[in-house]
C-alpha cells in the first residue's frame, strides 16, 4: 500500500448523542468527475474494543454511491459494521466487503450507525481522499486451524448431506476469504456451506464450491440493531437500517417473495436476542448457534413457542464462525465450522437450490458436529420412528406440544426406536441428550394432520 497524501480532499465531522444511538444517518458528500478511487479514514473518540460488551463508542459504517440509498438498490456498495476504519473503494479493487467497480460522480452517502454512544457523546471525523493511488495490502495467509474432530464417518442414510448455514468471511467481520472457508468446511467433513456475511452479498461470487469442495449456498445475514436474520438462496441485500418490527417484517416478506429462505438467528442471550415480536414472516429459527453451551436452550424454547402455536417453523443450526485461526485460545467462546451441523435430505446430485428446498420442507436435523449423532425421524403406521446413529449411552426424548411424551435409553451405535403417535399433540419431534443433559442432536417435528392418526 502506498502512503496517503497528508492532507485529505474532504473532512466530514459530526457528533452523536446517546439518544441518537441505534439510528442510522446518511452523510452526503460529492465525488467529482474523473475519480477512480475513494479512500476513507474514520476516527472517533472512546472507541470500544471489539470484544462483546466492551465499554466505549461503536460506530458502524456503510457506503452508497451516486446511484442512491434506496432499499435493495444498486447504489449500496457495502457495510463493514465497526470492523473497518480504513476503507478504499475503487474501479480496480476495494477493501472487503465493499464492491469494486466504477466510481460514478455525484452525491455519495456514508452510512453511519452509532450502535453504542457513551454519555460523553461520539465525535467523529471522516477524512476522504480522491484518487490516492493506493494498492491492496497482501492478505494474511496463516493456515486455518484443524477442527477438533478427526475424519467423519459416512452418512448413514443415502441422500443426506451435512452442512454449515452460518459463518462470516472478510466480506464482513471474518478473518478468511470465502474460498478458505470452503476448504476449511471440507476439512471439517461438511458437504455444503453458506457464508452469511453481515449485510454482505459479494461473498457468493467470490468463491466456487462443488466438485471436491462443499456446495456453496448463497446467503446473507441481515444485521439490524434489534436482531439478525438470514436469507438463503438469494444474492442481494435487504434493508437493515430501520430497527422496527414493521420494517423487518416487510423486508422478510420481500425476501420470501423473491424465493429466499428466511431465518431468525440466535434469538437468545449472547446472541443479541430478537426485539421484533411483530416480525413473523420467517421460515426458520436458528435454534442452535455455536456450541450448545452458548445458551441455546433459550433459542430452542423460543422456537417451541412457535410450534405450540401451530406455526410450522423449521429448526436450523449454524456455528456463526468468524475466525479460522486462534479458536483454540478462545476457550468456551471458540466456534468451529460444523459445530453444530445441519443435516439435510437433499437427495442425489446435490445443488444449493435442492439444499434450500429441503430445509424449507423441514427435511433436516441438527447435531453437535459433523460426526453426529444422526437422528432420522419418520412416520410409521400410527407410530413415530427414529433411527439413532452414534448416540449410544445417551437418552432419546420424544417431545410434543405439551412436553416430553416418551424417552428411551440408546444402547447401540445404530438403533431404531418407535412410539405410538402421542394423542393430543399436532406434532412430535426427537431430541438426544447426553449423560449431563446436554442436547447433542435434535430433529424437526413430524406434523400430523388432524384425524390422520
Ligand atoms: Zn448474527
């Protein structure tokens, strides 16, 4: 990277008070003709460290070009949250997640989101350079950590795939390129991977899955101040700027109308929660985010509340991995691709549309890792049948609308368990727990139409 000229071409300054927290503002600036590269340096006082809950100010940053700030529009060039304070965007290259390409002259907008503002206020300065002639920095290339499990056994049932539905690359706040994530996912034993960057959608085009690598599933994590939600199956952005239930629900409906599969992510403590009770237009809930111990029982309860209301919402899992390096030093906070794993009945010749479609139909279960345990739930003649693979020494529970209806110890490596369909419940699902009551796998519900059993 060549160095910046000492004097910027523009300086934009301003201040946010605590009462302005969690509301985005657009700061316009003019880009003259003949510009091929814009560089921004963002400074503000009392900047918080990146660790969760650290005190200090946090300012999120995004960028719209002269094509405008319209929701879903072509003017959106990227959003980097609080991750980057030095951003270059140009015709030839751009700091991820920003999109490189022509620099149209006219009025651009910096999107500033004062996520956290301390009582002293947040004073910012954005310095801008036009055509500074910067070249990209060489990417760090330390090898990724190996997962904490060895080779994975073959999948017990033909047509089922194991995958990861939630992780982050340099297209938001991750430490790896999308193609590095594909390699790491393969090494973890996974067959498909969705790289769901925060308000980013360029990661899908930046890598190619398939052949010897996992199938890459398009996805983005719409990251708002009151909760996060995933969209799979689309490569576009959805408006994240208005943190209200009505706005979030409208964006969810727009994503669904375009064929996207929508999930509420980590509705639990340690995961930001979900502040939009009015936003109900989702297909899935991420009931398992990272290791089970990361308070996932709260997300499970959140999902079960939907089930008891008769809402046929699909449970999915995702590791939310951000770093391929240094996880072993993070102790209880460590995350690994495939922890948990979502197993999907996508049939032969897998493709991302088949994977997304199988999840939409609830043809999936979740396990603690790609090594299992596997839980295949099906309907028999008046019975509910489960095949448990790799669950020996654990307890299989059948759960209906009013709680656990049956339980059985699992003794064999590959064991079938059947129970009569529980009277009075419109659904039943299965869940495996180990000797200390930790969930190691869970299925989606089998729904029984009234009068069918
Ligand atoms: Zn999230």
